[in-house]
């Protein structure tokens, strides 16, 4: 098996653009790839573009009538609010179908390359569009590249896929796509839906009748910072993924849990996100023979957070992890200053060294994060054959 990293990238990915003033600005992808390149992380990677996915491929997850509606939106500019098209979150834009379908094909090609052993790991920072539903756009997501990618792996004969989503929002579209599918474990670590879109992702959502235990949801209170976020990750993610014994690991790295993110209320650092990405990489080597597909997702602090969080991810996947004390390359900062009139971050760290207590060290019922973790373990662990208290 080759040790090369595949990075899904072509500037055509920048066409996924809801327009001026929309939080999902394509600049976040451009700044990420620029930073990764300046840091030398792409030197040994295969950068691979993608054609737009066919309607038949999209139809493995999406309703044909919805795909037709997206095409109509693209060609005629027709809104279809019942299908989430032409809303504030998902305005119609020129080339909407083609740009969205291209992200899907990039993820599918990367998924199949990892399965075939053509790449040891793959990253698609344009992907991770986890809110898209079979019949509707939602939350800045038109087509669900993660779900279509996982479906393609199942269709290629993969028997078990684990999906771990650390975006601040619940990975509702991926969970919905595989709700009653025992071959896919979906794990989402997010800010509680009580105060944040999409309002789902409660611990008692554990999968359909034929797949109980196939969905795991950690719903953290607003304000959760590094120590709580990492504690929750550590207390749930490795145990459930190990128990499921996947053949491939798919991860979604939305970085909107950061304290500077304008849309959410978590307080996580780039440093904690880097640790989570490292742990997921380790899990892939422990459990799936390294087969790992990492996707982007949300993240709306487009200068301060997204490029650094995802450059770290690319560095980890390239086996060139970036020391957090590394200075952000001057050429990148000059580009940011010239283009945005802003001073970008100067180092690859937020200047913190995240630490957390393991679950084994004890549970504090007066702590809101601990109660959230406990609720997830109580709801999800038994169906997976795990011990609520000890695993
Ligand atoms: Zn998000
Ligand atoms: Zn590796």
C-alpha cells in the first residue's frame, strides 16, 4: 500500500459560493490550501480534482426530485423553499448543482482511493457537508458528500464504516442517511441542539430499529472549552469506534467549535482540535489499517481559525505534523493583509496547552459537561456492548 496522502483540491472547489456576506465563504478553502502549501505540507501529496458527480451517484443518497430541483435552481434560478433552496442559509447561486456535485465526487473518489489502497489517507476540506438531507438542502449544505462517500464504500464491499463528526453542529444529515444502517456508526460531538441549529443530536438518538447503537451523540453545553471538549471526546469516541471495529474511518473536522467562531457558543482552541485530529489519525492506524478519509465542514472564523485547524489536519494526514509553535509563514500573512486588510494569526497555536481529565479519574455529577457525557454513555454504550461506567 502506498503511504501517499490524497488531497482533494482544484480551484474549481471555490465555486461552492453562496455569495457575498454568506458565512460559508470559499475564501476559507483558499486560505487553507495556501497555508498548507506555504508550510510545505503538500510536497508529497497527490492533489486531485474532481468532475461533478452524476445524478445516478447523487441518487444513492438523494431523492431524484431533489436533484432535479437543484438543477432547476441552477439553470433557472428558481427557489424551492420546501426543499431548502433559496433560503437565507442556502441561497440559490449560479452553478449551484455543478459546484455541489463536484464536492461529492471529490469525496467519493477519495473514499474509493482509500478503500483500494491507492492512498493511505485522504483529505477533502471542501467536503463534510453534513447537514444536507436526502430531499433538502440545509445549513449551507446542498449535497451530502460524506453520506454519498460512505454509501459508495458500502457499495464497494466495505462492511463497516465509522463516521466521527467534531463540528460544533450535530451531523444530522449523515445520521439520517444511515439511521437504520447497522454497517455505519455515526458519532457526533457537538453543542447541544437546545441552543443551536439544527436542534437535534440528543443522546437518546441511537439509531433505528435495525441499527440500535449505530448513532452516538454527545450534546455539550454552550461555553464548553478545551478541557471539557477533549474529556468528552476521550470518554466516548475511542471506545465506541474501537467496539464497532470499522474497516474505514471517515471524520468530519468542522472547526466552528472554536471560541472565535461567530455562529456557535463552544470555546475550543486550534490546539485542542489538533489533538482530536491526532487521536483520530491514531485510531485509523489502530483499527482500520490506516484507511482514513478526513473531511472539512463548518468553520466561520475564516482567517483566524479555519486555515490553521485544517493545515494541522493536512499535516497529520501527510505524516508531517506541524509543531504548534511554528510561525505562520510570512507570505501567507502578507496575502491575508493585502486581501482582507487584516492581520492574521502569527503562530500555529492559540498559545494554550490543552489538558483534560480522563473519565476513569471520576465523574462529577454537578458538572454540566460530565452530565452530558454520562447521558451519552448511558444511552449509547449498552447497545454497543460497552459498560457505561468502566469502558
Ligand atoms: Zn457547523
Ligand atoms: Zn497515518
